[in-house]
C-alpha cells in the first residue's frame, strides 16, 4: 500500500507504477494526459469508475456530462478545486486498495 504522498511523487517517475486502473487514470491525469486517463476511466463500470469519469469531465469543463457521471457515482457534484477533488478520489482509491489487500 502506498500513501497519497508516495502516489503523488510517483507522477514524476518515467513509467506508471503497478496500480489499479483508476489510480493509473489519476496518475495519467496528473501528468497532463487527460485522454489516457479518460480512456482508462470509461472502461471501469462501477461507482468508483463513474467518480473518476465525473472528475475528468469536470476538469475538462463539460459540467453537464460531469453531473451525469456524479449521479452514476452516487457522489454530489464537486464544488472544491479539481486538485482537492483529485486528492479526495486518490485517497479513497488508495484506502480501497488497502482494504482489499488485508
């Protein structure tokens, strides 16, 4: 299990670390590769995938599409900064990874 800080530091690594698909999506997003992040997120058909998908469309500025994905995720439409939301999602996904590896 890696911490949020370790995950953030991994963004400067030359290659994507061994992570779950949604953490890989956030990793690519943090590196400025929105298209790859979106490609990964749209293939994960659960609430967590919908949340990452919503975040990506919010960041893109497509708020109508983002609202649809927030509903699918069972999450309120985010009103904090995209950086704060990225941190919240990454923290939740890292926590989920920890609980499934125990």
